């Protein structure tokens, strides 16, 4: 609504509902420039960034008022594949308009250089608006559990994370605050409360700066969410890219251990 074209609620409306569900915090990841953004691309860059951050800022202010943590990120899109960027802020965005032209490789390298991390979002989603499944190793983790996915998509994503040696996370991918119910709220557990988005980043990166900080303790998904029943269909072409954004020649079913 404020930044994402698919959102149906203002940022502030999510806070009390997640708080009532027992969450200690959320990360707002609206669709960024090359994705399903609701922000007019004709705006000057500074104005675009200010508008893009408005939903997060409204949520943050409500979170402060209610004693609930709200952190910032965004979701960038390439060839139908989406990546969640964490650990950078509005000031960084204002100073880096060139980021909208980055490749997967450059995004990964630059975000890491500036202290952030990358998570590939819902990688095996197969809906009619997606042309192909593009998997990239230029990421720190995989959002294997996604409330907006069919169960089979998440099972394939989890198997991919295991085969690729990437951490598996879960997220709700919520677009409407009134859809928040106990049974459809996903998330990631940590062994202690996150004090900042940097605790989240530190837990994901393989070059942890402080091993005393938070560590991932599991994911909140429905029971059997990641079970493969051997009837999962891969109906779209699948490409795998290495960290240098080079396409890897693989048999995806063989890579996933499905054959």
C-alpha cells in the first residue's frame, strides 16, 4: 500500500497483531525498485527513497509506542527471483542510487561489504506470473518457509537449501494485517532477543563478527511443511547461478536428490 504494490494495509496496522501473536519483532521488507513497488519511479531518487521507507517508518513509530521491535530491509527482484536485503538503512539507500542496476553478484558483494546480508526469498514459487525458477548461490540463506507458498514449493526450497549448504529461514510474507492468524504466521527463532538488525545479520553471515551474539534456533512453520512426498512438480525451467552469477549446468532433480 505505502511501498509495495501487493500490500493492503499501512505499516502501523501490523504491529499490534504480530504482538498479539507472541512475536518479539518483525522486519519490514517492501518490494524494492525493480520489483512490485508502489512508488512512482518518475520521482527523483531522494523522494523515491523517502516514499519507499514510509511504511517501515510508520510501523517503526507504532512499534516504539507499543514496545515492539521493527527492523528494516527490502526485497529486490531480478528475473522473477527475489532477494531480501538486510542490514542497510535509509541513509545507505540515499547514498547508493546505483544499487538498482546491480547484478545478483554485485548485490551480494556490495551488501556484504557494507555489513549486510542476502536471503533468497521463496525460491521454488511456481505461479503464473513467474517465467522460471532462478536459484542463486549469491546469498547467505534461503527463505525456505514462506506463508505465501504452496507446501510443495517450500519442501523443494528446503531441500535446495540443504543441498546448497545455505541456512533455511522462514517468513510470513504478509500483505494484509487482517490476515494475521496463529496458523499462518511463519518466522525464525533465535536463542536470544535481537537488539538490532545487525544481530540478525550476524547470525546469518558465515563470517560472524561476534560469536556471542544471537544464533538461529529454528523456524516457525506448520508441522511437516518441509516434507517431500515425491509427488512435487517442477513445472517451470530452473536455472542455478553460482556466486559469480554464472549459470551452472545441472539436472535440478538430480541436484535435489529427487531421482
